[in-house]
C-alpha cells in the first residue's frame, strides 16, 4: 500500500498527524547529527583548561567562551563586546583602526564601510570571532585596502577572526596575544533536511578554504581547525603561525 493511501485511510486528521510525526523525527535526526561528534566527550567528559591557562606545544586546546575569551588576571573582567566595534587610533605614527568584539551577522557591511572611510594602514584586532560570512567579508576588505593586521599584547583573535587577520598584507602577533581556530557551524537551521544541512556545511568550508588560499595562508591550518570541537579552541604556537604563513614577520 502506498504512503498516500495509508494516510488517506485514517481519517481527515491523519495527514496532519503524519506530517507532525515526520517533522518530529527529522528534528530528532538533526539533534543526533549535531550531538554525534560530542557524544564521546559527553559520555566520558574531559576537563578542558580555561583560556587563562598558558599553552605549550601539545597542550593547546582551551575552553571557548565567546563572551569572555580570556581572563587577564584575578579580579579583572574582560567582557567581549557583543558586536564588533571600530575605533580610529594610531600605531607607530601610522593611521590604524581597532576592531574589537564578537563578529555578529550584519557586522560585515558596517565594518567594511568603516574600513573604506577610515583607510587605515594598520588594522588591530581583538575579537572572539562569530559569523564566518561576515569575517570573510571584512577580511577581503582589509586586503583590498592594503592594510596590515596586528594582534597587540593580550589581544585575542579566535574562531572566525583569523579570516579577518589573514586579510592583512603584513601580519604580526604579539607574544602574549592568542590566535585560535576550531570547527564552525554554518547556517544552522532546525527546518533544513539533514542532507541540505551537510551541503550547507560543505559550501561554507569551501568558502573558507578559498579565502585562506587567496590570502596566501597554508591550508594545513585547517587540520587542527576541523579537529577541534566548536566549544573548544586550538591556540596556535608561534612556530605554527610562522610555518603556516599566518604571520609575515
């Protein structure tokens, strides 16, 4: 018996009950797909150090908290702005633009306008990351403007922020700054069928790979990025930053 005949033979409310059941089943499937990579850690939890703990080669994974990505010292709060803020400043006698805060959807257009207006020679970054699409847009604008990018002492550039940093012609990371990568969630939606969600992730990863390649970044950086869960962050060592062309001097 066909699905249409089975449904039509069960009363006027049957099609709606069947659709509701199908939607619930699909939602459960998406939840399982989302939790799949994290199930081993949920069943056997491993304590991940917080960002205020120093890193060393082989011990580079830290707990990712986008609202408070780092703690500079006892009793000192370091809350990250919820949206990226742009502030004109100067560095070494050169015009600079400080971009600080999380990268929220829609920030790309606004920050690109600020970059084109201010025309900085240096872009200073301090961001916990956020929207990948907006970060890619900002990174392209940085490259088009011919600016350098820098992370000052104690600054962070995490998650999607490195895609902005990669846009710099010259790129520097101070000794106490931290640049980190991890997995991204592209276009999460509870109403997308699973196969479309997978396609969305693949398209997002392709855009990231293309961006890094155009910017001259060694694509080996995607190894730790794709191996690190979204609620953790992999902090790159000075050697990795240099070997993978994240820094130029």
